[in-house]
């Protein structure tokens, strides 16, 4: 009985000690980033259990530009803003669209990523330059996505609906359809992987801006982040990370 | 890519799910240990005749058993920072599971203590033992043996309940399965794997509990 109690007490102390380490990230030189890592290719956990994705690499480059170390904390999407405001992490980088509603509870940095519907075509295509050129063409989309809705609402587009966006891209490479319309974060990686077969049409059909979210009061960090972001865009550090995930 | 069962995918993700199962076991073992400690103290207070002990103990059990564990987990992680207590994910999960388990274990201890016949206490007193000595040397050793199967069942229940802490993004077994789902867009395979691994943990334990119950019956 005494031994059992001793073991329990040791566990108790160990738990409390780990609580101190887990809870208090008071180290000023670590940028603690909250993310809901279930959204490939923007942020996800790879099969080795490590954080991966465009946002992850972007956050690392941002921290480097700020001369800070970076640490990621996974969060459930529904609880991500409450966690930020409870001080579980310093900022959110998690494909978060800047909206009026969210600005009531957090501050946003300048946009760091523009998400939206993009047209991709075969490398030799010359007659599709924008959305008007889709009329009369065979356009592949993923069933039930924004791209599907967008193309279905346009008159005169021959919409081909696929279960997987990868199937649509495959049919595009095989020459069975003329274009694919999809979220840029979803379909640009296919372009990056097949630069000899595919290219993206310049411009987005719809635009949402992703921003870095910070707690309302933290204007000092907000300024530092906006400064570092502008620096990354000027130095080409941002383009390097972008090209790595979405092609040039 | 099919949305159905993919044996190849299950083989690929098994190491990842096992890492999650390890976290589940860690969470459960630490929480059961702390919960048992809490339950012992609260359970002894529950059967005390002193109002100052049994009223708070009864209140604790009432509140913790009367609110959903999911709500408790969220209060500890998202709510407590509001009063200046900001715990990380694992400590929050362990605290919520331990406090919750403690309430159930307290009831188990209460039942165990009451299962010992009153005559034994009277005998202890007539030997000149104090209340504390009687508890410690006579009642509790017998009570603990009697409640071992019930504690085993509590352990099994907590293995399953620990899946609720996935809501604060602790990467235990269920959350691991959902992470695989988000990456592969196949829900059926990882969730079947998750269910299978929960069974691998609970079935052997329920065998142990059944064995303890049998042995206890024979000894009686």
C-alpha cells in the first residue's frame, strides 16, 4: 500500500512538473503558433507525426525573419480563437480567412496568402486566359466544391464533375478535358509536380485573403509581424516558400 | 482511391495509430492513478460522520458526475485561463480526466467501505483503536480487495472516455485517426483501425477484471 501511494505521488509530481513546462511559454524568443493541422497541403501532420505544409514552412520563415524560434501547437478548429485569446499560443497561422466577424475577437496581420478558384490548363494551351474563355469548353471540377458551384453557375460551360480533384487533373493531362477549376491551394501542387504538362492561368476567379491572427491587445507583436512579412516579400523569402508548394 | 476499406492504407497508418494509442494509455494510466488517489480521499470523507468532510465530498461527486466529461475538459482547457490557470494540452487532459474519474472512484470506495460489516468497526473500537486506525488497518485493506474489479472497470471506462480529450487536440488515438482521415479523405479505414486498437486495450483488461471477480467469489 505504501509503495502504491509512493508511486502515485511521484506520478502526481511528474504531472505537475510537466504542467509547468506545457503551460508556461514565457520564453519571449519563441513564436508559438497555433494551427489546425488537418488541412493539407496548407497544414497537416505527416505520417512521421510532424507538422508539414505551406503554412508551416511560411511560419518557420516568418519566425526566422523575426529572429525567433518557432513552436507549433495543434488545435481544434472550433477552439482555435478561444485558445489564442486564452494565451495557449501567440498567433494563429491556419489558412484563416480575414473576415469582419473574426476581427471582432482577433487582430489580423496583412494578408499573406490569397486563396481562391484558379484555372489550370495543359502546358500548350493558348486559348484559355480567363473565365470568359471557359464557355464552350470541357471543364473538370470536384463534385460539390466551390469550383463546381462557380462553373455550374456560368452559362455554356460543359462541367465534368469528378469525385477526386486528382482524377480531374489526370483527365486534363490525358487531354480529355480543356481545364480544371479548383481552390489554388488544392490544385497548384499538381502544377508544381507536373511542370511539363500543366500551367495555371494568371489570376483568381474568387479571392479570399488569409491572415495571421493575434490577440486583440498584442499590437507590438502585430507590428513586428507585418514588418517581417513585408521584408519576406521584398527579399524573395516568401516566394521561395510559395514556389516550394505551389510552383513558380 | 476508394472510400471503402483499404487494407494497404491500414498497414501504412498502423504505426501512426499506435503512437496515438500510446498517448491514450499514458493519459489513462496517469489519470487512473491520480483519480484513485482523489477517490480514496473523497470516498473516506463521504462515509465520515463529520459534516465538514462529507458535505464537500458529496458536492464534489454530485458536480463531477452530473456534468459531461466533454464540458469538463473544455472548462479546464479553455475556461481556467479566465481565472489565471493556463495549462498545456496534456496537463489539461490529465487534470480533467483525473477529477472526473476521482468522483466515480470515490463512489466505488464508499461502496467498498460500506461493504465491510459494522461489527468489525465495533470490534476495533472495543480494542481501543481510533477511527483512523480502524480505517487504515481494518476497513480499507479489505475494502480495496473488494473493489479491485470495480476499479478495473473504471480503468476500462477511462480508456474509452479519454477519446474526448481529442477536442483539445491532444494527439491520442482518436485524434490520430482523424488526422489520417483529413490527409487521406478515407474515414472508414482509420476509424476501423482506431476502434480495433481500443478493443485491443479494453478486451484484455476486461478479461483481467473477470478473473479478479471470479477469484473474489471463490474466496468468499
